[in-house]
C-alpha cells in the first residue's frame, strides 16, 4: 500500500547521504515511523545499525512488529526492539527500535556509539525530556567524535523549524494524511454541570449511530476510560466491541485494541498513547474529549502531580488524523468551534514541567552543565538547582555538582535517582518496593498504607481473600515482573525493612504527626501534608510519604508507610541532632526558648531551654517587636519628631522615622531589651532611653539648642513642645501667658499655642499672641469671667502678671 511518506523518501535519503542530518515533518498517518527506517536500510546509507527512538513502549513494539512484517520476518531478526524489561534483538538486527531510557544508557555506556550508524528520533514533537537530552548528546557526539553519525528527527507537527535550526539540518515536509477527515464540533458549549464521562458517552453513542467504521475516543486517563466504558454498556449494539487502551495495560490487552476485529465494530477508548506512532487498523471515526493528563513538577515541594488540562491545537490535529489513515474519516470534538481559538498551539516541552533529577544526574555523568549541550529548550535554572540539591542529599553529587561513585551507580539503574539510591543501599530486598513506587498504584481507592501493596505483591491470591480492596491485576503482575528484573540488577539483600528502604528514597518526606485531631504531618523537608481522617495510618506518629497529590501548600497523602523512631535513628543517626531554638512565637506572643532534637524540619524531642542566654532572648524579642510594632508613646514621638526637624534643619543626626527605626532595631534597641520577652513586657517597656542613646553628647546639645524639648513659660515653668504636627505646639493655661507681648518661636518658626481655661479646656489656638490679646481676647474674657469669676481676667493682659492662682478672697 502506498503511503504519503513514500513520495519524499528519495529526497530524504539523498539529504542524509549528502549532509548526514535532516528534519522530517510529516502529519499523522503519513507512514514515517515504519517506512523511513526501512528506506535508510535499503539505501545502504550506513553499515552500522539504525536506532530509532520511540517515546512509548507500545509504539516501539508495534513499529518493530510492523516493519518486521513488511520484511516477512519476526521481530528480533532484521528489525528488533529493546524496551525496559524486554528485548527482541539478535546479531542479525539492523534496525533497533528503543525507548528513551534505553537510548540514554547506550550513549552513556559508549559515547562513540560504536556499531551504530544512524539515530532516528521519532515523534520528536512530543518534546519528551529524554528525547531532548538524547538529541543534544548525539549532536555533541557527531560534532566531536563521529562526523559520520547520521541524525534524523521526525515530527508530526508544523513547528519543526526550531529543531532544524538546532541541528543545522534541512527541513523536509511530507504531504498530508492519506485520506481527508471531516471535523464536527458541538453546537453549543457543554453546561458546567455535565459530567465529562456522560458527555463523552453520549458523543460516542452519537458517532456510532451516524458514522461507519471503527471509533477511537480520546480520554485523559484510565479512570475516565473505565467510567465511560461503564456508561456505554448496554447502549450500543451487541456487535460493538469496547476496547480500552492505556499504558498500564498488559501487552496482550493493548494488542487487542490495536488489531482489527474479526467480526463487528471496534470502539477504542484510549489515552494520549494513541495520538501518534500507532496505527490502529479499521479506525474511521475519532471522538476527542479535549483533555490531556500531564505530569507537573513543583520544585518548591519536590513533588510531581498529574494535572488534567485542555489539549492543544497540535494535539487535536494529531488526534483527528487517526481517522484518516485507512479511509476518509470523521472527527467529533467535545467543544465548540468558537472554543477552539482558546486552545494553546502546542503542549509545553517536558523539560519545562518535569522532575529534572534524572536529567541532572545524566548531565553530571556526561560531565556537562545545561549550558554546555545543544538543548532545544534549556531547563529552568531554579528547577535544575532543586534537582541538584536532591542529588547532593542522596550523595550522587558532591558540593561542586560533580558526580560521585555512588552517583555513577545510581545512573546505571533504570530508576528515578531516589529509587535507585534506595535499591543501591538496600539490595534486592527493596526491589518489590522500587518497582511498586515506579509504577501506578495497583490498589487505587485503598488506604494509603504501602504495606497493603507489598502484601498484594507477595501473595496476590491470599491478599484478595484477606482484604476487601480491588486489585488491578495487570498492574500488579507488571510490578511483580519488574521487581524480579530489578532484583537481578541489585546487590545482595541487606535486610532493611520496607519503611527503612522508603526513608532512604525519601529522606525529605519523613512525616511527623502534628498535635491536634486532624492527621496533618510535618515533613522533614519543610513542607506539610495531610492524610484522610479515616485512613488506618492517620494516628501514626511517624510515616514516610511516598506519593501525594503534589499540592504546593498542603499535599494530600496518597501513599505512605509507618516507620519507627528506632528505624529512623538507625538510618540517619548522623543527621539527627540537638538544636537550641530561641524565637518569637506569634501564637503565644512571647519568646519561646526550646532545645529540640531534629531530623530536618521535624522535631523528635522538645524541651524548655531554661538557661537561654540573655542575648538570644533579646534577639528573639526583636522579632516580637517587628510583629507587635514600636508602639511609641507621646514622649518618644516628641523626641523622634524633634530629631527629624533637626535633620531637616541641617543637623547631623540619625534618621528616626518609624521605618528607619524598624530597619535599625538591632542597632539601637537590642542592648535595652534585657528582661523583655513577651507582649506584656513590651507594653510596659520605656523605649525613650534607647532612643536618646542614639545621640551622643554633642548631638544632644545641638538638638536641645536648635530644637528644644520644652518651652519656658513667663512663670518659669517648662512645658513640653509637641513637634509631631504641622508646627511645634504647646498647651498651657491662658493666665500663664499674661505679660507675654511677643509670640514665642522655636527652631526658627512660631509655636502653635493652645490656651486653656482654668478647667484645662481649649479656649483659643493662636500663632499670633499679640494679635489675640488685641482682638478676640475681649470676647474670651467676657465668657471666661462669667464661667470662672474666681480667676483674674484683666482688661489688658499684656500688663498683668502671669499666674496659675485664683484671685485672693476679698
């Protein structure tokens, strides 16, 4: 059968012969995955093997099987494959289809790639982290060691130009899919109350009524597939066969979804695994739910969570293309045409969203930093630094970010560095736990205790009889197979308990239950996590958290295992120590001095620090002042206002605004905080001596002269001057100013004088005392004389003597 890619194969072979590099853009259904490697082989471009990288194991198997079938052979002869835990290759193999981790190991173990003549990166548009790394390493190898190495990147999208620019290679484009595909959208947006699975089941049923041929429906995950399958049961004719397809299924069930039905009609409910690479025969209709599930890594919490997001336009185009591989097709979309404009153009590269610990380890093993390799997208600097910090914690990197011998051992294991560290230090006994933690949960919906999962792994039949929890048998069997494989690559069993092994993998996720009714845990890495109230592990004091929903503030625990304090101390004795803590408690509003035995951020033992040094208490109280505020009284505010006026007048004085005082607390307040350790103590504290001590003798003399603290009345009494307002101000009895014929001034400006009645109530505020005497005093005198007849109210106050006394009795 002729495929669209066939027309461009001669040009592709010629470009690779002349330049050794190329980028091939061909839409889904063009046939690039199975046609291109065979074309390179038949053209005799290289005497070495042709290695093709496939992002998914199912696609790798299927591509190898299809190419072998074309040659009328079985996989393992001319065409073979290698995936994790399975290999079908021989000495006769010339084309080898591998998954991403396999290619990285091939490169790291033999940087010259001896015996390999060409490397093909299929589905490069998916921008997996390992594909980005593999291409960068191959470009460096070709530039430094192997100028004869042929490199080809194949992409199913129209955004291949950046790849071509990175590779400095020509871009070749194949024509469209073999058959046209008609797209149908919803007439109106779905109501917000409509369940996704219900809407998908309705649209699939409609497609089954209105169109002919097999149906491929895209859903985000296994749970949605199972629920949609349940909703379709009984709604379709008996000859309609529903076939789930997702990564966690066993290979036999996956093949059942791919191969044609002998009788009746096939309806495949698939995840994004069916977007590219795979040809699912007899598909004529696509139903796209418009959702994709992606892993998002939060470097702040060190946790990855799966999030469900809208598909991008590129993904929707790829999905629709599956309907046109064997005949003209139909694509139904669970959104309106108007909603399509809000979709992003392309999915983000995995290097922008994934856990970078594996990448950091591979780069360290290669002896390079992110900036040293031709990566299409450089990793985020903060996320990469977090990954390196994790590797240092595991002992895989030294302080200078160079790989250690332990790091080399971890890189050789086909596991995340955490799990590789656990396996390396625990031996074969930890293989079941490593396989379990590397895969999806076989007991979804069960309590979070990992012990249940390990029990199911050890004795599946007995577990089913003893426990009421549903078991995903396919996942369980795959984990058991992987555990046996890992046990062969691990050292001798060192007798560690599962809890100890888990703590080695997650030393930053040892959780101590907080006080209180709710099962909230403080993690040793500093984050918090919460467990379901009804979970059997909820009362446990210490746990190791191995899986959460990744919430950045308080993650919900999905898997954990209890660990004893003795086990924890035995593992991390060198990391557990006493720390003396003297800090301000906002809750208790006082300084708390404690002696705490800590492992990371968790406190195993806590005691009162009875003889905490005064300096430590005072420094902690500074945080209390920052929390409570300065709370300056009238005297302190007047002093600070004087200093600020003096500064404005040119005096060399320290700034005493509230902001400046708060910024310099340690300089001026700390020496005066002896005995102050609570909010009540702070209320009683007089800060004026500390404020005055900021000025030396000369500065104080200059301040008193330029901005005096008090005004001396005609009676010789000193009245404090308030500098906090627009103008300096004093308040005093009206009679005390008798005989004052000029208006008083201070710091070169008139005082604002508030004159008080004998009862100390304001009578007049003036900045022109002679004017007051000559003007409104007469009216004030009339009123005051009537109210306070026993006090003197002379007609001419400028000629009277100042007094605070009443008139003598006559």
